[in-house]
């Protein structure tokens, strides 16, 4: 018997809950939890929920980005960065002192790295050649 991935459960849940509210939504969610229990996937519920949110965001055209800086950035700068990725952007900001300065942005499967630590490493590699 083929096992379903967390992503497949999330997509299926999204499809069956579109437009549902109230008691109808409640019943579908109850049945979904029973399905997860039957398939021994209850421990994966948090991961399935994350996949569900990611899938719903993707369908809504929301771009998720992760911004890493050495220090906390201002709301104004955060908004400027978000504008470069479109109108529907969900941004998470992280602080990592090891990058020393600059910024790293993760958008989907792309990394934009303008951190000082990376620039210093590139400089070092050029000097050692």
C-alpha cells in the first residue's frame, strides 16, 4: 500500500475544505483527524498543517521570504525589501550575529546573500588563489 506524504494530506484537506464554514467545516475536519489516526499520521499533524498553509499561500500567490540580518531591521527597511518580491509577500525576519552585517534573503529555493561574512570569505578565497 502506497503511503501518502504530508504534502498530499495537506493538499487533499485544502481541496475538500474550500468554501466550507460552520458545521460542514467542523465535520470535514473531524473526519480528517480520524483519517490521520487511521493512517497513523497524528504525530505528523503539525507538519501537515504547515504544508496546508504553504499550499494555500502558494495558490493565493503569496511569496514567502526569510530575511536574515545581524541586527534588528526597521519596519521601513523590511517594507522596502518586501516590495522587491511583489505585492503579496509574507516576510519572516531573523537575527544571526554570525553574518556580521548585510543581509541574507531566502525566497523559495533561491538565496540572495549580501552578508559581510560571505563577502569576506569570497575576498579571502580570491587572495589565496
